[in-house]
């Protein structure tokens, strides 16, 4: 059973930073590709950033150079460092873990950026 618990969301002003964490609870973490998605009110969920089990990263164009995804396999945790936040980044952020055909989601954490 895979459980993902996000934390670190909150309210921040434009230009500020937040770091999201995704704690993973299962025996094996390092074989999973980890991702962060977000869903703004009235919009579809979209990929923000992904890191493979081998450490390869990719980002949505809208966050390149501002957001940085990482993972700590020993702590079974994935992170999303978000810098230079803008109001358009306001959304619920979800953690996702994929291994083979298995895909698991966290409950989400709200990020609100005020102008």
C-alpha cells in the first residue's frame, strides 16, 4: 500500500518561496518516478515537475528556472522548491508516484500566492 502525504503549502506573497514535501510510505521508494501536479480552481490538473527513479527531471515551461524537484531516497521523500512565486501558481499541489502501471496520489496541499 502506497500512501503519499504532502506538506509545506500555504499563503505567500508574490516573489516568495515555498518548499513542498511528499512523504512516501511503502517499503520501496527508489524505484518510483515522482511527480508534482497542480490544479487551479476551474482548471485541469497539470504536470509541474517530475523526477525519475534515476534522477532525471523535467518541468512545465511555466515553472522552468523557478521550481526545482528533488528526492531523498533515504528519507523516502520528494520535494518541490518553488521560488519567485506568482499568483498564477496558486493551486492545489498533488504528489504522484508511478511504478510500472501503478500510479498513486496524495491528498494535495494548497498553495496561494497573493499579489
